[in-house]
């Protein structure tokens, strides 16, 4: 039986609580492919092992929540999309390659993951690009995703939603907190239109989160 107290609109759960809930959901909704999903979870946990998010939470917290959002809010989500959601940051954040993902999880999953990976990270580090080039790459990626399959758009939509929900957990002293106004502008220009074109529930939640940040004075002047 799935526990009902896990609220995906909150980000103050532990990694252990999130994984427990994810396993319950997978065993309930994707029982026939649970082992494949748990294999992907194991790969993601190992790959992101030493990484933390801007709120100092272990990085694996994020892909697990994206997978859970897809399972809860998008009725068309298949087990392969759940696998891709768990792996979605590997190409950008780790040494994993599309070939290795394809070898372990198939071409379809590898293509999904590649489709939501920042263009500048496919061949070189984003850190080597100018601000203008980064902005151009983000816009190009957004345009490509907007024209992609529903599955690609859904993974990116819920990735963006989870990020927005958890910005508030970034400590006041963290330099990342100063990035929120810029992230909020990107949310208005790209994330919200993407959500509106992809998933009504995600769009409504994203609008609420956006409005809260604006009320709190995070919007750029």
C-alpha cells in the first residue's frame, strides 16, 4: 500500500524517505518492470554519490522526485520514462555517456536522456562558454524540447518544477540563492510555456511557485 503522506510540493523530506516512497510507487504502478527501474536507481545513486544540490541535499533526491512527479501527474508515463527520469542528469553531471546508457537501458532511454541534456555539455564543459553562448544554448535546447515528444517535454517539465519547489530550501548564506532571480526569469520565459504545452497540473503548480517567489521579491528588476 502506498503511503499518502509524501507531498511532492514539499522538499523537506530525507533521501531515505523519498526512496522508500519511490519504491512503493514503482512496486504498485510498474510491478512488471520494477527491477529495471531499480537498476536505474542504483546506477544514478552510484553516479551521483558524491554530489550535492544547491540546498546541500544529496543530488539523487532530485531525479527520484522527478520520477515520482511523472508517475503521479502524467498518466502516459511508462517504466522507460521513469528510468530516463532517474538517469536524466547523468550526461550533464557525471562521466556517463549515451553509449553506456544505451548499453544498459536501451536506445529509447538513451535518446530521452540525451534530449534533455544541455547542448553545451554534449561535447565540452558549459564552464568554458561565455554568458552569451550559454544563453544561446539554453534557448536552442528549449526550442528543441518544445518540438520534441511528449515524453521528453514531460521529463523536462517536472525537472523544472522540482527545481522551483526546492529553490526555497537553498540556505540564505549560499551563493546559489543569488541566482534565483535569474532562474525565475528563465522559468517565466521557458519553463512555464513548456509546462503549459505539456502538463496542466505541472503548469498550475509552477504558476503558484512562480507567484510566491515574485511576492517574496525574487523577481529581477
